[in-house]
């Protein structure tokens, strides 16, 4: 028989229960502040549900009624510099942090509420209703609430989607040495999401000051927690990752507060992340003013049992028992909260002209201007006003890969805010291709080798960028891995600036390589340009020469928008004109390069395909003008250069290497034919690979991707008239 030894996790896992002695010892001021927060949040939520019932909330109204104890108890343990983010059900978390910000000494429910409190409720209600005076001018609504000044860095509609961003905030706190922590709130649904578990592992490995606060409200829409996991005590996840965990009754705000103070002490001591699970209960359905029992997945008896444990009733009972407030005082406070919400609603609403008694509408002047719909998808590039675009050094023949490592070393030496992260970037003498050679030795605390967790570390980079104190450069080893990190890249990083009002920068650089032609097969060879071109928010740059790489990377790092820098593995070992002495110039955003002048056909191309095109032009004898696009996104394309060329040649060929189905050229051809139709002698022609993604076999791979011969054949065909 084998020996069997019982194993115990390294990290502790405890349940915290507040006793009567704890309630007796609690500071009256703390309990009064808890009541102020709870009453305001509960009354606010009831008002929102009333508006939703009247059809005055466009979109969802994810009520947190019943769950307020977890948010209030935990937030009141935080300091001013701490940051929080949350899930789609985040009104209570957002309001708790915002109220703490405007009333750092505590909201006193026994007094009239301040003008600052009124303003928080007004702006939050306006945001939920989609109105201009909201924190994001109505773009975020109920599920995307953000007020960075208050430390509320954004609630999130994607389940688990905001968790990696909170890790980025935690990393920035630690790197800045402020002693601040981050808290990410999410529910029982998100605890099983890959981004959450990846981030839990990454935060533990890096000892980040991040609290994973799980609001276990027992239902993900209508699916019960026991249906979704074999371990419904969700804080059990923590010890598996070496993270200390606390379980607490979330209907008891004091117990939550006590558990949170223990977790904060651990994090502020530099020990790493924590997990706090609060058992709470949402009184209403996933969305709207009806209880879950109305939809058949909960019983009325269960709902009544949880309502009997209401956090406000528990708190008021102890306040009365300790003679801190009388029942009449508490009733009066509740009336003041309701009156305040009526006043706030009156700012935004008016009687419906010609409507029935009591029928209301949004005041017309509160709506945002429709012209604001597309403002702020990207920045205005004002950060380039003082950029130096003139090269002042000398040129020599140099390797492309040396330019990659060289310009990063230069920028990191000049700018302490730049941080590099990705898989193996700190090892192998510069990662898998040498792109980060020498950086770890020179900047040990700013070159971060990550676990294999694309969602976690790309989202963490997004959180760092959103924080504003640092500029992350994240590397995805192969472009295909972008599909793994798609939520963070396209739902989070790309949309954040616009979604939260259009003014908040997202200075992030994402590097990745296209490896077609290397035999790495279908899952390591894709060109992602077409995917990024259809995703609002990203800028796309594709350097072709060492000289261009330096100038374009400098521009990418200066840009306050997210920029994906595409690199082709064929170019790494190539040589070309490379800068000496001056690694500080920028090549302007939106400026293409004419690599060959010509009169018959305009060929638009990028990356390694540029050299194939140039050779094909010489082989075919066609007098073609070859334009290396360099910038590929909708906002950055050089339409001036393209337009001049097309009006001269009247023929366009778009040449790219990758599969037709994922192509960049399909989108570009459509744009050209609508913008420049009157100057075209024939439809825009294209050279792409086939339908299949590249295979491992050398023969099959060559058959799947486009090359020099394909371009030459198409040029001959286009000019055979």
C-alpha cells in the first residue's frame, strides 16, 4: 500500500464572524457612516428601479439591492489612494467609493446630506440614464461607471473582464511605492472565468497588492452557484493559488469591514494579494424591478429568508441597541435620503407634456449632443505637437532585430515610466527573437516575464496604461495569441477611452510577430491586421526597415492611444539602413512611404510583403508605384499619399501575404473604391493567400500564402490591355 500524507495549502483560509462584542466595540462614527452609505445606496437603487419600471432607463438596470453590505463594509476600510473596479452589477461599489471620496470623514445620516453627496448621486443617476452630465457623458450607463478622481476605475459589463485591469492598477501602486492597494469586485459567475483565474495566479506570483472581492450572490442570472461549481465556497479558490482567503457574511457590514481590515493589513505589508468572499443576496432578478421568484428559479421562501437578514436592518438594530441613534432618528434619515433622490430626479426629469398624471420624461436638455457619438474613439494626437521628426544622425547597414532592441533600450533609459512585459521577455537573451536583448539587466524592475496567461497580462497592461503613471509595452509571442486575449484587447483596451467619456488616454504598445513562412503552422502564423482594422480604438503600425522601426516605435510610445506594432519574423534577420547616434526621432502618425515611384499601377502593401512586391515589380517589368503603408488603422492611413498615387496611375493592387478570409485588404479595397471610384480604370485588385491558414508542410504553407510570383502575375494581368 502506498503511503498517504494529507496536504494542506500554504495560504490560510478563514471565516470571519462579527460577534456582539465586536458590535459593542465598533466605533459609533464608523457605524453611523455605514448607515449613511447604506441608506443612500439603497434609496438610490430603489429610485433607479422605479425609473426602469417607467421605461426611463435605456438598457439594463442591474440592481444591487440586498448586496450593499459587502460594498459598504469593505470600501470604508480603504484609504483615499486605493482603487476599485467592479462588475456589471456595480452601482453599490461605485457609490460607496465615490461617497467616501467626497465625504472622507464619513456621511452622517443624522444631518442633511452635503452638496457633494447630492452631486455624486445626480451624476451617477445621469450616467445610468445615458445623459450628458453623467461621469462618462452617458456613454457608460449602468454597467460602465468610472470616476478616476475618486479611485473608481471602472465597472465592467464583461463577466470577469475588469479583473486584469485591477491587477494593472495594483502593479502601478506597488511600482510607485504609494502603499495603495486595488480591489476588484466580481460575482460567483466570474470566479470561474479564465481571466479571473489567470489574474489570480499572476497576482500571486508577482505579490501584487490586489484584493479579489467575491460577491457570492448565489445566482449567475438564473443559474445557481451549486450548478456551476462543485465547490460553492468560492474563497476556496484562493489557497489553491497560495492566496490567503477570508469568507464572511456579506449581509453583516461590520463582519465584512473586519475581514477587509485583515486583508488590507496583509496587502499593505507587501505580502501579496488576498481573496475575500462575501455571501450576499440580490433581492431582484438579474435586471429590472421583479424578484427572481417571478421567473421561477428562486422560491419566495428563500427570498424572505435572505430579506430577514437585511444589512440595513441588522445595522439599525445595533445602533438602536447601543443608543447611538433612536428609531425615529433613523426613520428621519431614511426620509431625508428619499427626499434627496426626489430632488435629484427632479433635475433630470419633467412631467410628460400631455401625458397622464405622474408620467415623466427626461428633460430634453439633459441628453448628449448626437454629434458626440464618435468623439474620443482615439485621441487628437496633440501629444505630437513637439515631437521631433527630423533625423539628425548617420545611417549604416544594420539588422532589423537590433533596431528593435536598440530603440527600446534607448526609450527605457530616457523614460522611467516604460515597462516591458510578456512571456520570456526576461530570458533567452532577449526573448525568443532577441527583441528585448539587454533590457532585463539594465532595467530589472521594469522588464517582467509573465506566466502563460495572455488575458491576464494584456489586461494588466491595460490597467497600467489606464492608471496613467506608466506606459506598458506588452509582447504577445505570436500574433495568433491575440485571439486568446481578444476580450482584453478589443472589449477592454480598445473601447476604454471612448466608453468612459472619450478623454482618458490609453498609452499602451502591443508588440507581436507574424510568422508566416517559418513552418509554425496554423496557430502561430496569422496576420492580425485585418482584425485590428475593424476594431475601433487601436492604431496599427507595421515597420518594414530598421530605420522605420526606430521612428515608428518612438511614435507608438509617444501616442496616448493603444498601438499594435506588427513585426514579421522574415524581417528580423534582414538588414537595411539603420540609424546611428540618433534613436530619438519620430516618424509621424499617418505617413506612408513611397518605396518605388511609378505610373501604371499603385501597389499598397506592408511588412515583409513590401520586399516581395518590389522584387515582383522588377521581375514583371510593370512600372508600378509601391507604397509601404506603415500605418494601417482607419484613423491613421495616409490618404493623401494614396490619393495622389491613384489619381496618377488609375489602378490599384493591394498585396498582402495572409489568408483571404482574415485579410486587411478587403476592408481597404472597400474604402478605396468609395473614396476614389472616379479615378479607377478597373476594380481594386488584390493579392492574398488562400482561404486556409498556413500549414506546417513547406509545400502546403507556400501554397497557402502569397509571394513574389503571385504579385508579378497579378501585375501582368492588370496591365494586359
